[in-house]
């Protein structure tokens, strides 16, 4: 079955994600090694294929429309799978000394792992890495089944059958669109937050587990079901920015949106939303080779952050 014509050009979708990250077509073009006119032409052609505007263009740069944010959220996992495909093909064709299979939760994969992998390349340039991203339950399954040498999870406890080590600190934040009634309040109660349906990750997500655990720890035993379940952080942000409903996400994921006031942080009284992010591997074993190197790099980054305080 041939690919639908609207999704055959993955480079244009990748370019759209770069505009969302960098804030301008010019910077996105530079990151992709193309001229700004060429990038603008590709993005306009993408908008024509999709049939709706994806970007708001202005003198200070470009930002994604609500439709653009949704398209970017849907495209991100496709592009990640394309990167997995390329890494797999490379591992088949290249004569490499080492191979490292990694499974990581979305927060770690999107916001922390790239820096760690750059550091790994410096100490182990011959290592070919393949990354699989998913929720924390999926990551644990991959490691237990031997399909990943090392995993990174957001769950509140080390999954059964695995050994873990804290490698990063994170904090969840409750966010809403600027027009939401909560945006003008200094804080809300934990019970009030629990009573509102949220745009949420799917069951098995470490972010969802951590939110539910924090509510239970605060003595909140009843909460509303999800308003909408989505498996992509970018899609959840787009839904929250579009005013569909409140969302709970990692502060790493929404830092830029909070800075631009695309989203507003809502303080929740009595909730401890800090959490640890962990590396995991099969119990009774010790990570070796590139897996050990990556574990050392990730742990060192946590130590450095603590030293700066």
C-alpha cells in the first residue's frame, strides 16, 4: 500500500517541528542546512497539502497555529520511528565495534537523552545507538525482554524485576491556557485539581502515575477521569494551549511555553509534584560497556546540577 501523498515528505514535517522549537523559519532552515526561501517554500507546500494554515508568520518570527501544533504532535512519533529505522539500517550496514539499545520515557527521550548521547559519542565514538521511546511501562517491558540494554523511566518506583538508579530530577506542573478560569488564580486546592478532567497521558505513563500518586499522598481519594487521553507530549501541550482543558506535564516540556505565556502554571496547594527519573536494567546484572558509560554520564549530570545549587 503506497503512503498517502500528504505524508511522503517527512523533511517538511521535521522542519515544522524545528520552527516550533526554534521560533523562526530562518533558524529552522539553518538547522536543516537549507536557505530560508527553500524552507519557506517547503512549509507553504506542506500547508497546501494539509489544507489549513500551520504557522502564524510575523516580524519577530513564526509560531505554530493550533492546527500546526496538532500536526506537529502527530508527526513527532512518526519522525522518531523514521530515526529508529535509519539507526537500524545504519547498524546493519556499518562496521561498528559496539551497539547500544536504549528504551526511554518520552520526557527523558525528548529533553535529557540527546545531551547524554552527545557526551557518549565523545567517549565512545564507535557505538551505534538505537532508541525506542514510549511510556514507562513499555520501557520496563523492553528491558525485561532483553530488547533494550538500558531503560529510563518516570514511574514512582522501580518496576518489578529491574534495578534502578536516579539520574535526574523533575517536577510536574499543572498548566492551562491563558483564558482558562484557573489562569487568574494564585493557587487551587488539590481536591479542586482532582475534580477537573484533564488532558492526560495514557495508562502506563509515568507522568500520569506520578500525578495520581501525588494526589493519593495528599489524601485525595477521588478524582475525575481524563477529559482526553493522548500519547504525545506535544499533542497534550497543543490541546492545553488550544483551551481544551488543563494538563499535567514535566516542567522540562513546558518551560518555553510558560516563558511565552502560551501556557500558565497553576500552583496546587498541598501537592508535592517533584519526582525522580531513573535508569533501569535487569536485576542481578550490571550494565557494561556503552550502557555503563551512558549510565555514568547521566548520573554525572545529576551531580553537576546538585553542585550548582
